[in-house]
């Protein structure tokens, strides 16, 4: 075989020149500058992979799908990495708890469960569900209703 002949020739050269046998390991090694360049490329990548969402905390939203379809509620919390949100009065589940030191009585209680953000639509100032656009005004990015063109108030 061709590979075996090449190896045999390299072994002979090593023994003729009286080079240390440990150098045989490095015959097929990848040069260090290749791996260094690969690491540098990884370091230059954009670190933030958090998606830009169309809803924010305290927005009034309309539910498009699920058991709570058609309801409106205020966003209590957003799980950005999971793409889910907690909405007031929407997707309510019953949880069972045992008695403990903080709560003497156990039992069943109802609370909001997370709902997928794709099933939510922001409500504009007139109370209609609308899609969201972004435009720059006075050096800041503001959200506006695509249906009416009105700016959606972020502060509440």
C-alpha cells in the first residue's frame, strides 16, 4: 500500500538522522495556527442570541389561540428564552399544595400558567388587536400599531 510505504520511508529518515522517536506522533498533527484561527473566529461571533419580541411587560394583549382564546389581559412576566409569557387571567391552571411552615393550610389554588408568545397579539389604544412595527423617533426606537399607525405607549 502507498500509505505504508510512505510511513516506512519516514521512519527510516527519522532513524537515519537520529531524531528522537517521540516526534513520530507529530507526523499527522494539525499545525497550531489552524486551531488558533478557528478560536479567533468563534470569539468574533455575535454573543447575544436573544430574540426581539413584539410584546413587553405590562402590555395589554389579546389571546389568539388556546383555552383562553378571545380574552384580553396584562402581561405579568416574560420568559424570553422559552418564548412564553404570563398573562393576567389567561391560561389558568389549578395547583395542589401541601401544608408547610409558610402556609398552614394546603389545598388547591388557581394561578396563571405560561402561554406561547406566538398566541398573543398586542392591543392598541382603541382596544383592537394589532401587529407591531418599530420606527426611530427622536433617536429612540418606538413601537407603533400597523393597523392605525398610532404609537403604543410603553410606560404603565
